[in-house]
């Protein structure tokens, strides 16, 4: 199987997370945010503070290189995992 580029992964996870967010309840999104906050807290305790300046700069840039696109895709993969982990009684998943 060919390795997907950072840009390819970014496009896939943008599409997936946009769909997941649009189908999730506000409570489910809040719970996913708590899961991600827990992950950041765990990372910081184990490895030191994460640089928010780099993350903000990446969000504000108009272009991404393939490595940066991969970094954003990694984050969106964590978001997709958090959203998939949350039980959403208000909006149960649909089978398509």
C-alpha cells in the first residue's frame, strides 16, 4: 500500500472530522474536547509544555509544506479518535 502524503492525510481527516462534528451533539463535542485536553495535559506532564505559539502560527499560515500538513493531519486524527470514542445519545452514528 502506498504511503499517503501529509497533504493526502490532511484532506482525508478534514473531510472525516467535518462530517463527525456536523453529526455530533454539543455535549459529544465537549466530551471530545475534554479527552483532547486530557491528552495534552498528559503529554505536558510527561514531556514538558507543548508550544502553542507553533500551533497558532501553523493555523494562521496560508500555506503548509507536506510535513506541516502531516502534523495537522495527526492532530485531526486525534480529534476523530476522540469523537469516535464519545457515546452520543443525542445523535447516534448512522450507517451509510
